[in-house]
């Protein structure tokens, strides 16, 4: 199965690869007009067998494959990671017609795409997403970025992978936490666009957890089609695309406030789940949509607050930091951060959060309850 879409008259694809080996990947890469050099930027936390087989398959493309292993944890989404890739490209004398293939979660994808866009003002770029968040969300849409000066994605641009490979092998090997953490982004697509997605999640937990490929590929397809629908005519996020940020104003504030030097305390998708609860609560209180979302998050064992993340004696500082970080929202056009107001399933609008007391109340009652 292939999802084809166009951006500014150029064609792009997402290819579902369900064979044990990766013929779709090497077929796409073998037929490329390139200088026959490739850099594979790959997360070193991936299953070793998968890496070994992928490397072997890529050699069959006839391209000279150079391997760059990286640590794709969120704390590494920074300029050192970006320059590590750029330095390697310079050292090995890659050209504009060389290929960068990234294989990893949202972090590896966002940073690699940024490097691919910057090197010689743009080289050939492909991606294999390896977490559920990356598969259903970050792999498409072309947003690249690094975190800089304590602000999430403060440096970045737009650069699209020519082809994104959704691999059955990868789906089978994703660790449970990364597999579940993508669910809130799937729910988001259901809430802003397509109630069928919500039903698929609500009534098919077994299929999800057992990683039934037929079921998963349908769920992923519907979620990616939602994303394509919202971004393809509004790449630079002036209107329609903003709706894909549902939950993200609060989510990013949570992520920035919980940043730990040692490990990734909360996954992006987990924060998006709590963020969507906050945005509904800010607008409507605990209405039916709030209850539906809460039920789905609990159904898949996902967090609905920071209960399990906050340390004791730390609550007041966390509350202040979250409040402060909400005002770093990149969507704001005045001093007020903006959120997505969900009116009903499939209908939303972007609004400014003008009520500071309500923001504080939302942090207290939902995030830190
Ligand atoms: N560009 C976009 O449109 C977009 C959309 C959503 C999220 N994002 C970004 O994506 C990032 C979050 O990405 P994520 O949730 O995919 O997590 P991640 O990339 O931070 O990965 C989480 C952890 O899982 C590891 N990992 C990844 N795949 C694995 C696998 N198959 N097996 C074992 N370990 C694996 C990573 O090394 C890391 O330690 C954030 O930086 C966020 O800003 C971007």
C-alpha cells in the first residue's frame, strides 16, 4: 500500500512495507537518480537484528552505505546531534545528489531532516520511522527541528522525506512504551477529523496490543490521511494545519518543565494526551469529549496527569514552570498562547488563551491533580 500526496506540485509517498525483508525500500532506493552514496543515520537503541538486516538489504541497492549510529533520546535533540550529522557529511564528501536515510523515532527524524535540508542547501532524504509517534505523525509533514535554549523545536524548517517506509518488521519490534505513546496522536486525528479512528481504538484493544498488522496498517493509514488532509495545502501552518497542534501548547509546556538531564521523563505522545485533556478542560470543563478522551487514555494505560512523574516537594516549582512555558507557545500572535478548541468531533477552531486564571486552574486541576 502506498499513500501518494503532492506538495507544491512535487510528489511524495508513504510506503507500507510488509515483507520480512525490505524489497520496497531497496527498490525505491535502487531506482534513484543519485551519486550512489548514502548515509544511514540510525538510532543505536533499535533492535540489533533489525539494524543488521536493514544494513544488509541496503547494500543490495548498489549504493555505498555509510553508517552513522546516534542516540535518539529526547535530551539529544540539540545542535551537537545536528552538527554530528553535518560533520560526517562534510568529512565523507557527500554531495547534493547523495542520499540521507534516517531510521529512528521523532528525534532522529526531525534532526536528520534538518541536516538533510541544510547540507549544501538540500540533499535527497528518506525516512524509516521506528516509534508509533513517528509512524503516525512525525514522519509526514516535513517539520524539522532541534531544541535550543530550552525551547522545544526553536530552530527548524520544513523539509519532506521523498518516501517514508512504514515497516511491518519495525512495528513488531517497537518497545511497549514507544508503541503505546503514539496512541494520543492517533486519538488526536480521530477527535479533529474522523470518529472512525476513535472507534477502532475503543473496540479493538486486543488487535492493537497484539500488533495485528491488518488492523494497525488501517489505523495508521487513516491517521496519516488525516495528517495529509490538514497539512498539504497549508505547509507553513497559517490556518488549517494549526489544528494538528491540538493538545500541543500544554504538551510542550509539560515536556519543557519535566526535562531531565539523565533520561526522557515523559514521551511526547504521553504529554499530548494530557495536553488535549487540558485544552478541552480550558474551553469546556469536563464535558463529554473530555470524558471520551480520558476513557481512551486510561483504556491504553496512558497518563492523564503528571501523578506518576512529579517528585514530592516539587509541585509548586513544576506549576510555575508549566505556566511560564505555556507562554513560549510558537503559535502565539499576540502575548497570549493559542490552543485548539474542539467544538465537536471533526470540528475545531484556534483560539487565544486570554484567561490567565483559567490557565492556572487547568494546570492545577488536570496536570497536577
Ligand atoms: N516533525 C513532526 O511533525 C513531529 C511530530 C510529533 C513529534 N515530533 C517530535 O518527535 C519527538 C518525539 O519522538 P518519539 O516519540 O518518536 O520518541 P523519540 O524519538 O524521542 O524516541 C524515544 C526513545 O525510543 C528510542 N527508540 C526509538 N525507536 C525505537 C525502537 N524501534 N526500538 C527501541 N528503541 C527505540 C529512542 O532512542 C528514544 O530513546 C519529539 O522531539 C517531538 O518534538 C515531531
